């Protein structure tokens, strides 16, 4: 019993939640499950889509780079979110993601496939940003990172569900299309969310700044430091994540079931980083938690591409998943705390835009170096970006304790 209590204290929130907080957490958790499934289908089905359209690894890298452009347009939602509210743009982004992902099942050419994924990534980026802002503005500072951790866990579980369903892609040449079509089930949740998601208590209508305010305004210094962090980490992680299944299936010759097992075990064990990272971020501080997570994630991410042992692949996948899952909610909380309410959504989305540019940069570099250097060497070289991100984190101010304009309730 004492051991169980210790585990709860280790992985649970640092402070209690109000009843309304738990209600919002539940809604965002359900939305995150569908989001995770839908937004990762492109990566999960990459080997099968590549064969269907007869594309090379380099072609797929370029295709994914183009698809990520959709995330850049999501900055429009950020402006709407700072001027018109968080709720409406969030619901629209969710609907866009479900419809575009479901329609990808009917893509008959690489061009149509890419176009639909541009729209899907636009919705996914806007939804993630607005869900994070809604959570950050509703809960107290001493359990903010953990709240985002819970939402992030739902997204990860949704991704895991997609991996469990991956064998369906092997049933026929068009099996991967069924996995995309399943996203349409999320439309039922949309109808339910419409009547239950409420506007943020902190938001005030018509107080938003201009679209470029975070880049050149009073908070520009903080923005560009956080921007270096986002771009550098994404350049590495985009390639490491995108080609993980490709390496296992087409690189090492494993079946999709074997590959899914390795990634699922690693992702499940490493997924504990969501809660442990959130707890560390809410107690030790945002910066220490992020730096530790980057070190672990870098070691696992590079190691995954240099070993062929199934056991070591699981270890590397676990370390990589732990590092990325621990850093994600803490850095998300940090981003929302760095900026005032009037430009919070816009600044957060701009940082996501820089992360997307980092992804595009990483995938573009990979497209030209994979054949020249090999995939493992490419991932290793891109790991330099994580070291740059760590240097940027050392300069970013600590934000733990920011109350975001609403009082902290002692419990």
C-alpha cells in the first residue's frame, strides 16, 4: 500500500484540481485520443503508402516536408484564438483534422494524398495549440504541466491504437486506407464536444495583439530563444520519428506486427515520461525537467538507428519515448507561461510554426543525405540540433509560478 501511494505521488499531480478542471481534463483527454490516432496515421502507414504510390524513401521525405506546410497556416487560428476565443477555433480545428484524415482514405495519387495531409496537419497543429492554451489558462501553476501531460498521454494512446491496428494495412494493397477512414468515427465526439467545451476564464474578447506582435514586440527576446529551442529539437525528432517504422520494416526486415510490438512496448514504457515529466516540471522547475528529458531522448533516438538487436531496439525506443514524452508537456507549459494572455495563442502557434520549419528542414536534409550518408548517420548528425536546444534552454527564464492572471487556490 505504501508502494502504491509512493507511485501515485511520483506520477500524480503536485496539487489538487477543482471539479471544473477535471471536467475540462476529461474533455481534452477524449479529444486527444482521436487526435493522436488521426494525426499519426501518415507516419504509421508510411511503408504501405510508399509501396502503393511507388515512391522512394527520398520521395516520401519530400512529401512529408510538403505536408508539414499545413501546420504553418495554423497561425491563422492562433490570431482567431487571441481575438475571438479559444473554444470556437479549437472545435473547428478538431473537425478539420477528422475530415481531412478520413478523406485521405480515398486519395488516388500522391498529389491528392499530400494535399489532404496538408489540411490534416493544419487542423492537428491548431488543435494541439488551443487545447494546451485552454488547459494552461484554466488550472493553477503548480499542476499546469501535469494537466498538459494528461492530454499528451491521450494523444500518445491514440497513436498507440493506430499501431495496434497496423496489421490491417497488410490485409490487402488498400488496407492502409481503412486505417485513415476509421478517423471519421471522431465526428461523433465532435457533436458531443460542441455542447460541453467552455471558453477560457482568462480570455477577454478583442484584446489580442497583431499577428507579428510576439516576433517583434516586448516579448520578442523570449520568443526567439524559445523559437531556437523548438526549431532545433524538431529538426532531429521529425526524422527520428518519421523513419522509425521504415527502419524496422524495410531496413531490418521485420514484419509490421513485430515492428508495432517494438514501438508499442517502447512507447508504453517511455510514456511514463508524460506524468513524471509533468510532475518534475511542476515541482523542480520547467528548465531542469526539459534539460534532463532532452539528454535521455537524444541517447535513445540515436541508439535506435544504430542497433539491430530486438531487445536493444526496445530499450532505445523506451528512452526516446521517455525523453520526448517528458519534455513535451513541460515545454508546452513553459511556452504558454512566457507570454501575456493577449498574445499567448499567437505566440504559441508561432513557436509551433518554427517547430514545423525545423521538421521541414530536418526532412529536407534527410532527403539529400540518407542515400549519401545512410539513415543512422543522418539521424546522428541531426542530433546536434538537440544540443543547440539545450543551450537555448539555459538562457530561457524559469516560468514556474506564473499564475496567468487568475489567483492560485490553496489546497
